[in-house]
């Protein structure tokens, strides 16, 4: 039972980590795109 919960927790952490990573990647891409648009608009 303990092993199962450990396994589930690790998988959950992996999922959360991937979400965080994708969120960060999206944020960076969004910022860069916004920056380019602002520079181009000037």
C-alpha cells in the first residue's frame, strides 16, 4: 500500500513537473512573440 501511494505520488509529481515545464515554455514563447510584435509595431 505504501509503495503504491509512493508510485502514484511520483507519477503525480511528474505530471505536475511537465505542466510546469510546458507553462514556462509557453510563457517564454508568449513573451518573445509579444516583444517582437511591440518592436515591429514601433
